[in-house]
């Protein structure tokens, strides 16, 4: 049974030092990053937490996030890479190594053509041109919502083609390569770059993650402590791994609720 975030024991949360979070429909609300939600991030940073968003969004977004948001690193395109600032420069770490990209892109192009033939109504996400490692099929962000059967058919088709496919609140993301957000984070944390930025090696019991959708399930499983904003409720029965706690409020409101409780501890 998933417990309410408001009931999370302060004694447990006292050990938290690093906050990892999804972005779309976790921090944002109806596609917007509100001023209170952005302030909630800054409040966490001011209270001494390290911040690492884990997102399916593209490399271009991650460049912006690493430079301008109050974060220490950002894991992008569902774990393909991590961007971070070091000595005033935006740096990157590729989870499977930079040579993997050259092999993945032709296969992605072929898969994209097959998807268009199989699903003639398909539209790729408006940020697709800024992606490096995956295809993002828009299922409701800028298009009429897809039905559950169509989404399942799309994900099954991608799997048949040897690709991974994950459902977010707005896209189906598909890619080649055995990685996800959890592996992307773990691989970067094991690198020399992470130790330079975070200044220490941390136990998993000192991390917490907050997300909102089925593609966050590997993270609910990977972290000792995890939270979901209230919009997870429509997916909760289908999740293989469930969060430890759930907020009362949805989307950015839930993230603000999450931030307030953590900030009250320090």
C-alpha cells in the first residue's frame, strides 16, 4: 500500500541529501513550469539539497536546464546522457559512450519510417529535431489523445523491432540500447565527474525521487525512497514497482507539497 507523503517519517527524511525528479507533469502543470514550482526547486537548493532531474526531454532542453535551473546535473532522453556544469562549462557524459550515438541514429531513422507506415496518423513530438538518442511519439501533448489500444499497439511494435518503449504522460519514447533513467543516473554517479560535483559518495538511502507516470517505475524500484504526485493514481494498479509515498496534490502542486516538507526538515 502506498502511503501519503504527509505521513512520511521525519526521522527517515532527515538522511536525504539528493533530490531526483521527473519534469513533465511532476514539476510542470498542464505544460507550464509555474513560478511556485520553480521557487520550490530553488527552496530545495537553498536548503542544501543536491538536485538532479531525470527526464525524457531532449538534449536541447537539457542544455538549457543544466545552465539555467538550480540543478547539479540533468539526466536526459530517458538515461542516454547526463549534462552538468563544471568550471563554468556545460559538460556531458554519455551513458553508453559517445560512439554508441553514431550506431543508434541510423536505426532510429529506420524505425521512424516503419512507425509512420504502421501508424499513418502518427506525429512525432515537436522537440524531436532536438533529440539525439530516441524517438518521441506525441500521444497527447500537441495532438488529440491516443486511445489505450493504439498506445499499446505502438509500444508492442517498437518492442518487436528490438527497441525499448516507455510511456510518459505525454509521449511514447522509444530507443535502442540497454539503458533507462536509473542506469543513466547510476553510471554518471560512478564517474569521476559526479564525485567532483557532489563532493562525496552517497548511499542510496540519502536519495529520494519524485515522478508521475509509468516510465518512472524503474526509478520507484531503484530508489530506497520515492514519491509520486497524485496524478499517478490512474496508473497505480498497473505499475510493476510503486512509489513509497504519494502526494495529495497533482503535478506541480504535488512537487510544491513535496518540497515544503523536505525544506521544513533543514
